[in-house]
């Protein structure tokens, strides 16, 4: 069953109702959030775009949760590039929902069977099981969707060609899953597969993690797809965009490539970084992400520090908005917008 | 009862519990040994032990020993035999 089914009008009607209820729920259960909304003068929202957003950075500065301490089941952390850490508080229900919805989203392209799986990473990232890095947690979360896992990198982080060869001998003739962070896939799978003539044509690649390191090497998303297809035979590739502050919600690249799509329980709004007005298709701006999954913390409407652009609405592989991520907003500008909130709170 | 013993043994081995540890009331992440990493080992151990291939949804839903029994029932494992 797909979670990419709702056309834009129906999606907004559904999300508007659910997100407005979540806004009230979080106001009632998170004093900090209520204070911020009161300071901003918010009363009610006529549309999804009218809902008050929090800058994603706020989760690094404030402890924002809508559940009592004794119901905290899991605290997720992510370290940004500056070393500041976001803290996301989940109760049991929220933890179960996010896992289930992530599962439903990925099963749209993977099917319900767990496929043999290559993890483009090193087993070593899971060594300290008391404190996984964000990367380790990401890899482990994805490992659920596979079986007979093979690691593409050895303990030293070097490509493990014998491991890849033996995986492909055993599983290469049937569909298999490949997961990794985009730049690791490029450096440690694409280049190795090309050099050693490995056939990845039955693979389904799921990858994420930003393009910056690849853009520095002059590899665009289009180039990434083209080179993988031509040199390794891989044709089924799905990039995704998501963040720990909206755990369980991912925006997934469609089968024909190029655009990211919103699952039925989420949406994006692109905003002019100067006026905050909603941008039309084709005009870049800051990405706001909305999702009904955050029930235990007020993360249902978030303004990211990423720049993106709408590629179209109800005109692609799946219904709803489709968009591309263009990169990060320069830091100085981003700081400006969360300071407003810091003062307000 | 044999099947039940095999499932208990799969739990003890993958969660690194002593041979006589009670497991019938275990819940995912309530026991500190049953974390997300151990969950993957557990699923692999159960698949090997019972020669089944468990779907993604069932891996996600396998949140207790009793739930594991229920799920394995769907795959034809008979715990009353």
C-alpha cells in the first residue's frame, strides 16, 4: 500500500485539520511552545501555510517536548556541523508511529519483503552500542528493510571488494537493496564497482545525506544517476530528504528521478527567505516541512535552513508537490531567523 | 513445546542472556539487551531457526516475545504442537 496517494487539494484539507489540532495539543502540553506562539501573536490558521513554524535550530537551544518526563521513551540527538545537538523526545506511541510510517514510505519502492542488502558503510559505526552516531542510527534504522546484510567498507573504512563480490555472487541475480549516504555511495560503491566491473543492475539504491561533498567534486544529482546507470547498471535509485527533528518522515525521490515527493502525512512549503511569502513553482526559497508524526514534541511545522524549489504540483510520478533540495542557506541569514524566536521565548 | 523452546533459545542467544533466563515476558527496549541492534540479530536468528523469511512489517511489529509467537504463527510455526 502506497503512502504517496493524495493530490494537493485533498492533502492540504487533511493536513490542515490534523496539524491545527496538533498545534493546539502542543500548546496545551509544552509551555515553551505556547510562549513562543503567544509572543508571535498566533491565534489560528486558515491554511497549512498559515500555521506557525519553528526554526529547526530551536531544538538545539530549547528542550521542547509535549510529554511528561516519565513518559520519555527515547531521546534522539543529531549533531549539526557546528557540534550543537538537537534533542527530540519520543514517547512509546511516537516512537512506534515513526518506525511504522518510515516503513510504509520505503515499502512503496521496496515492497514488503526484506531484500538482501548492502550497507555502504563500515560495521565499526555500530561498535559503541550505547551511543551510536547519527550515521550509525541511520544505517541501523535502514537495516530493518534488508536481510543477509553485507558491509561495503571494512573496519578501516576501506572498500571491501571481496565482501561485495561474494554478496553479488549470492544475491546479484535477484533484486537487492543498497543503502548509504550519498557521498559514501559515490566514493566507495560507485567508483569501486566501476573499477572492478561489479554488476549492480538488480539493485535498488536508497541514499541520503546531502550533496555538498559531491557538488564540491562537481557531481550533480543528474550526473550521479547517469554515471551509476552507465557504469554499474543501477537504474532504481531513490534519494531522500529528512531530518531527525521530524523523525519517520522522509521525502522520497520518485522512480523517474529528479524530484522528491511528500508522503500523505507530510508536505513542504517553500518560503522567500526575506518576506516569508510562499514561493510558486520554480522560485527557490527556504524549505518548511510539515508532518503529522510529531505528537510528543512540537516539531510538526518546521522551517529548515535548507534551500529548495518546487518542481511541480500533481504533475509527477506521484501526486502532490514535488521539489528539489538546493543546499544550505548561508549561516548568517539562518541565524537571523532563529534569533527572532529566541528573543520571543 | 519444542517450537517454544527453540524460540526461547533464539531470544537468549541473540540477546546475550543466560541459558536459563526467563524470556516469555520480554518487550522490545524494556530489556536493555533488546535494543535495535540486537533486534536485527534476533530476527536473523529466528529466520534461521525456523527457516522462514519475515516481512518488513513483521520485523517492525515484533515488539515482544508473545508478538514474535503470534507473527511466527502466520508463517506456519505451530507452538501448540
